[in-house]
C-alpha cells in the first residue's frame, strides 16, 4: 500500500512537471498579436530551437530565423486542427530562463492569430501541438540523460576492471614476496648450517696450525 501511494505521488509530480499553456497579446515582428506561451522545464534554448526546426519540418515547413529579431518563422505549416484545410504560418521565440526555456508561439491563420476566444477548437489543437512538442523535448532530454549515465556507467565499469586487475597484481606480488621470503628463510637455515660446519673447520685448522708451529719449535731445540 505504501509503495502504491509513493508511486501515485511520483506520478502526480511527473504530470505537474509539464508546463501549462497560457495566452496573451505579445509584440512581434508582425505587430501585437495573440500568442501561446509555454514554459519548458530543464531545457536549453539552443537545443529546443534545433528540435523545433525538426518538429516543424515534420509538419511540412522550413524554419528560418527572422533577421534582426529573436523570432523563428515557419511558413505554410500543415498543422492538423489548427489551419483546417489551409496551411499556417508560425512564429516562435525561445528565451532561456534559468534552467527552463520560455517559448512564445504565434499561429497566423491568414491574418487571424489563434486565440481561445475566437477559435476554441483550433486553440485546443494548437495547445496539443505545443504539448506534443514539449513531450519531444522532454524525451530528447531524457535520452541525453540516459546517454550520459550510460557513459558514466562505462567509466565505472572501466575503473572496476582496472581495480580488479590491480588487485590480481597485488595478490601475485604477495605470492611472489612469500616465495622470496621462504627462499630467504631457507637460505638463512643453510647459511647457519654452513657457519657451524665452517666453525668446526676453523677450530680444526687452528689445531693444525699449532701442531705445525710445534714442528718448528722441536727442530730449533735440537
């Protein structure tokens, strides 16, 4: 039960994370016209612009930047539900605001700009069009995160391989050191034995020396 409640809370937070669409009259290159605005969370304006061009291309329109302005223009776009049987000209701006991107969009339907008061059904289609785009941005962001995390995982895997390799080397060094110690200990025992034998030989040789000296003394006393 506790896990179910936690899941529902996370799901609610996930749904709330998607921005709501608002509308208001905004100044643009074609005058003051009604615009739809959406705040795209955790996004980069340059990346969003790139995705927008791709999004509009899939709707039969080529997007280009209007000179001396912040607007992007997409002419003759085929947007289901917004233009009806006609194409739509779309203007859009993307403004970075902290970690979010404020997107402002104008839908020009032969001079009439999309608004909820005059185009209720078309307005809903316009909202869906923008929320679909926001979902694309979200998915691309998650894909990028997945790629980064996979790269981090690869780095950790590589680090682990190095650690295991070093661990094997350390164990081998310990085994080699143990063998060297065992060899040295054996050499010490052998050395001590040889010292004892050599001590005996030294004592015996000392006796030989003394006997030899006595030979000389005996000869001199005659």
